[in-house]
C-alpha cells in the first residue's frame, strides 16, 4: 500500500466564480444506470450529518440549491465500475483486496468547518485532506491489484469533501458566500471507522444507493 506524498495532498479550493447545473448526464450515465463505488456514508457520522444540516438551514432560501437528504450524505472516495460490468466474483475479489488495504490504515480523524462553493455543489472539505487521500489511495491499490486500473481522477486531482447541496440552475455564488459567512457554526470533529461499497444511481436527481458491504478502517 502507498500513501500520498506531501506534494500530492491538495489545498482547499476557493469558491467558484459561477455556479452551474449539476444534473446533466455524464457520459455513460442515464436513468437506470447503476454504478459501484466506495463512499464514506455520513449517516454513519451523526455529528457531521448534523453539521451539514446546520448549513443546509442557512442555505434554505436559495431555490437553485438542492439540499441532500441525510440518508444520502456521503464523502465520495473512489468509483469501481458500472455494476453490469462487474461479476459477483470480481466484486468479491475487489472487496477482499480493498478490505486488506483499509485494515492497514488508522481510522482517520477529520475536522470539517465551513463550506466552499464548487461549480456544481456547495461542499464542506476536511481541514486536512491527507487522511482521506490516504484512504482513497488504499482503495485504488486494492482495485489495481484485484480488478484493473482504477477509474476516475488521479490522486493529484482528488478533492475530498461532503456535499451539502447540489446546484440545479446557473447562479451567482456571491449571495451564497455572504449567507455562509454570516453563519456562526463551529467546526466538528469525527472519526471515520468504515468505508461502504455501494451500488448507486441518480434516477431521481439525487445520488441514492443500496449498501453492499461496510469495510472497517483500521485493524478490527
């Protein structure tokens, strides 16, 4: 297993200059598409879910933002492949390989403070992204050893975060920033103890999923 070096740990991004609709169909996606991915589900981190909910209340006046229901809050870590491309045996092999990688990591302690406006979502990044970068690298190593080259952005482009709301129409982020800056919500500290392998879709303009299995972070 490898861990990201210091030059691979990304800095927190500034606010985007404009907001754009998140709900366009990515290549290979349509109604009915099912995709396997490794996420940290925020429902397993109630203090973080409450923190997100506090900011969702701040953002509730903005009709161009779709708040994410509590059960669908997540930290995207690493995709695997379209579900119909992965056999049951392949899925089991990947699960075992990734589980072995994750067991070698300490459960990451994470702090989440204020949101950032990405182009298509309002998100809360961890104040230190390095632990989640390490989790993603471990999962990518497991996938590479058992299935093939991992999909998605390279490690250098990974920006870990939990999304608060998705943008549903073009908009100016500056009023959002003003509302966020006026809020006095303290940071929250959480420890992520599991990564979930899920089968997800976005048929209803929201990322929803079925849980396949939960993999512990750190030695059992």
